[in-house]
């Protein structure tokens, strides 16, 4: 096996490598387009590098100020919000009232919870509807879990009014159902 590897290595060294060298090391005096592009890139790089080295103490300050100003500028343009406004129309409240409660006790506690929600929010103005399921809740994979003390409350909110030109005039045409 080793003998075959050595022989193949000799064949490659004496036949194929000289052919590659002839192809790669061919002398060509004509100027190629790619070389002119690289020459332009090299001259641009040399100009920038000369400026940076000439002003080596001032350049880091200029660069730092530029980065800070660019960050502020792009932060204002992009309007990134870490915690954006709530824009969904459904809120799911699921949980349990504690082990050992039967379904009647769970129903009474959920009724009190629904009453508190309706006291704090206007039905018809902010909330469209509230519905409850007692004895079941959905887990993170939306699979039902059944126990007498589980509950799930579905709060349907009113559609939020458009607050800018895009949401008012353009988005309705882009999000039409076909």
C-alpha cells in the first residue's frame, strides 16, 4: 500500500506539478481588466493608510466621534424599540387555582377574575369579548391539559386604530386577504 502511494506521489511530482507550474507561471505582458481594478484598489488603500498614519493620534478620536454620531443617527432613523407597544388582538390568561379545588370552586374564582377585568377595562371600547374555559388549559405547544383546577381565559381586544400614514393608508392594501 505504501509503495503505491509513493509511486503515485512520484508520478504527480514529475508529470502533473510541472504542467500546473507551466500554466500558472506563464509570462503574459498584456494588461488584464482585473489587474487595473486591483491597482485602483491599492492606490485607494494607500491613500487612506497614508492619511491614517500621518494623523495617527487624531484619527482614533475622529473615528470614535464618527461611530458615536453614526450610532445616534441610525438609532433615530430605525426607531428601534426594545419593548414595542402591544399590538395583538388576543390575550390568553391560563393557570390553575390550586390543586384540590373542584370545578365549581374554579368557576367561582374565574367569574371573580372576569369581573375584575371588566371593572378595569371598558367592554366595547378596549375589550371586544371575554371567554373562559374551565377544567382545561393549553400548554406552550397548544396541547390541552385537563384538570378540574385549570382555566384558560381568552380576552379579545378591539383593533388598534392606525397611528401613522403607513398603517392607515398603505398597510391595508398590503395585508389584504386574497
